């Protein structure tokens, strides 16, 4: 194990039981992610990206294999690993923006003053200063996404798992959010797994890309692409 690895996924295999049959989703998948690294993950719909994030988050027990976060096995949900679901409707409808963000920090052992300071800091970091009092039903998709991101960041977890966070947004909002999200992640040296079905987005966001390749029968192929921004999009597409 490299000393600064935040995440290690070791020989991960998972199958769902479907009508008494086992459905193998992935097999013997291993990789690690260093501190401050963004690993993009792409693969065809149904290849197991969300399943893998749920296992890493501790919501789902794998058939076999291990998840290590900062040297310790991660088997149950903890505040060390924040999971942003694929569907971003995950805010509390009855809490305003600031209170949604403060909620996560309230789980930590901090005094009230510190909670307030941190909630304000992260609200401002995602540029929602003017929306502190707003309720989720009055926000745009991109704004809701930023609240969810700020709430995850505010806990200052070891790892954030983002599952197609920008998929439902229009192109220009998406471009802006990619840029600002990447800048914040890098500024904070946050470690992130970023699932996308958009190759260009995965190239822009990731320091590396993990590709869930074509899966023929039980032959599973995984590829790791270094320096994805220098690669040709078609070259990556051919792996899918
Ligand atoms: N709870 C479940 N029970 C049984 N099968 C499941 C369950 N959740 C997912 N699956 C199956 O496992 C496979 C992987 O699903 P998963 O949601 O991980 O795919 P994905 O790569 O995230 O797809 P998408 O890009 O569409 O979000 C799919 O074939 C899906 O039908
Ligand atoms: Mg998914």
C-alpha cells in the first residue's frame, strides 16, 4: 500500500440475486486512489458504477473483496465517506440552504459557533451566498447540486463519491459546474470518485479514468487511463 492512498479497492466482486439466479456485476476489481486525486469512472449503463459506489460508501456488502479507507476497512456508512446519489433530490425540503449544509456538520463534534462558521464558509465556497435562506423547491437543478456538494464537503470527509452529479443539467450549467467543482476539489485536496457517462466530462474532471470495459459473458475488463485530457475521445469510446 502506498502511504498516501486514501482508497483501496481490493478484489471486489459483486453479484445480485435475480429470480434465484446470480447476476455478476463486476469481478476482481482492484485499484487505489491517492489523496487529492479525482478518479473518473465511465462505463455503459448497467455496468455497475453505482453499485460500486454503494459498496465503497458502505451501503451494500460486496459478495467478496475489501474496501480500505485510510488504512482501515470500510464496511458501513461513516462520515469519512460521503456519497452523492445519482438522483440529486437529496436535500431536506423543510430546511433552507444554510441549514441543509449545517446539518451535515452538526453530526460532528463541534461547538455551535464553529458549525455556523463552517456552514457559512462552505455555502460561500459554492457561491450560494445569496441563497442561504432559500428552500430547495425554489432552487435550480445546478443550485441544488451545489448545496449537496457543499454539504458533503463541509464534513471534510476522506472521500467523496459523486454519481453522475451533472447528468440532469443543461450544457452551459454543466460546463460551469464542472469547472467550479474541479477547482474546489483541487483547492481542498479532496479525494473524489466521479462517475459520468459523458466521456468529455470524465476527461476534464479526472486525473485518471477507470473504464468499465466491454463485458462479454463473465469476462470483465477494466482500463485505467492516465492523463485523460491528452487522449483522443474516440480512443476512450472504443473501450466501452
Ligand atoms: N438492488 C438490485 N437488485 C438487483 N439487481 C440490481 C440492483 N441494483 C442494480 N442492479 C443491477 O445491477 C446492474 C448494475 O447496476 P448499476 O446501477 O450499478 O449500474 P450503473 O453502471 O450505475 O448504470 P447507470 O449508468 O444506468 O446508472 C444492472 O444490471 C442493474 O439492473
Ligand atoms: Mg448508476
